[in-house]
C-alpha cells in the first residue's frame, strides 16, 4: 500500500485533510481493509 495525506484549501475551515491510497496487487480484497479506507 502507498498513501499520501495533504492539506487542501477549505472556505469554512481554512484547510482540510485529504488522503490518497493506492493498493498493491492482491491487497485491499479484505472487507476490513475496504471498510477502514472509507
């Protein structure tokens, strides 16, 4: 798994957190992983 978290502008809060997750082949098939990433 590869992940990045960064701040993006938000009109109300000034900034908010966004994340991008890239699963490797064979990862992410478990329901636990899928529900944790939602």
